[in-house]
C-alpha cells in the first residue's frame, strides 16, 4: 500500500471516528413494550432513535414504536429515561418521541437535497441488541421508493451500502460533518449492501407536523415521484432558482392526478408560484395549510423530444 493509500485510509478512519464520537451521545436505544393483542402474546422490541433538539425531542421509525404501551430510552452514558410518543406517521415511517430526561447532546439536521452517490454515510444504532454500533459506507443511489406500512410509497429514499440490521431502525444516517442526512429504516435481508434511509428533508418536515399537530394530514395526488436534475439550459434560460425538479414516475389510475391530466414523465418544477426542488417540497404543499386546496402546478412535459412548459390545476383527494 502506497503512502497516498495510507493517508486516505487514515483520513477516512479519522472522519468516521469523529462522526461516531459526535453522534453517540445523542443516539438512544429505544426499548419497546407492547401489550397482548388478539392472536399475539405481546412482548418487547427495540430500535434506535436520536435527539434532534436540546429539549428532548427525538426522531425514530414509526414501525419501532407503533402499538407500544411503554417506551424507554437508554443512552451511551448508561442513563435511561421514559419516553412519550408525540406523533407517528406510518406513511413515511417517521415518529417523534419526547424524553423525560436526556443528555444535552443533540444532532443537527442537515439536508438531503444536495447528496451525491459515492459520498460517505455513517450509521449509529443498536443492531440485534448490540448497543451503540457504528457502521460506514457510501450513498449508493438516490430517489428510491419503498412501501410503507401505511400503504403509501415512501419516496426519495436514500440507498446506501452501510451495514444495517434489525435494531438500527430509527437511527441516524450522517454525513462527514456529523449532520443527519437520513433516518435508517430498512434492509433487504436477501441482498447484501442494500440499506435504505428516509431522506432527512422529508423526516424534518414530518417531524415538524407531528410536533405541531400530532399527525400529518395529506391530500392525495396518486403519483409516484423522484427528484431529477433539470436541464441546465432550461435552468439558465429561465433563471430558475433550483437545479432539480420532481419527475412523475407513475400515475395511479383513477387518482386525482390521472383525472386532472398529470402524466408519467412530467417533471414538476413549481407549485402555486413556489419552485419544487424535491419531493418534500411537494409534500408540504399537500399538507398543513395547503391540505384540501387545489394546486397550480408548473411542469415540463416531454413533447416530440423536447420539454414543453405546461400549467395544470390539480385538486388532490383527501
């Protein structure tokens, strides 16, 4: 191994070590007790979560805490705390907890909008009961979709090759600056190197809705979407403020999108005069104050080999 390879290895190790050290105090081992249900004996489960505010709010996966009768959080310093469920959103597999007592550490939420395949990704969690385990890898792909337990597709999911196991669910996926870029949510047991995280831009918005309202109300368009780069020439000529849009991958038959004329291949670039750079931007327009209101969409539609601007008014279903 040459001196350059040794330097790179040392730099990589130093970065991962620093991220792990920074994150470990804010990551919790979530212990879950579930009551007996019809046909089940109940029992215990566990997962991961992480503090993202200084006053004890934490993010985890919805599937970790759903149906829980008791929640507790254990920290790397050996302390434990009772936890209260603030809100849960099965459609994105995100839940927010509030810890009664907690360390002063918390993790800053970064942005998933500028992620690139190949960049470093570090996971901290509690796989298979092994507390506070660190694994590292790279961002493998962006814009993936995963089915949620709520029946919807979770869009703009981050794919990594970071080793995850049961118990990592709900833990943070971090970049080289120790900012959270995703919430680890799933692995495919039959495949190696396929792990997934909910993008932090989606998780941040959902967490805000849960903290304000305890739930997320959404209008339904009936589309599957993924963020894509916009043509550079179009961005330049239109002095467009963002470089990405939201491509419609599939339109569900009989949905509001199908009824009002959206097509597979359309690239959504604006909504009610606001640019759409990623899926979370569209989700915000479908929820909160925008819930139940018609949307004026600006889009680019492939016509005869060119992208032609269109405007459509779409009325989401409830």
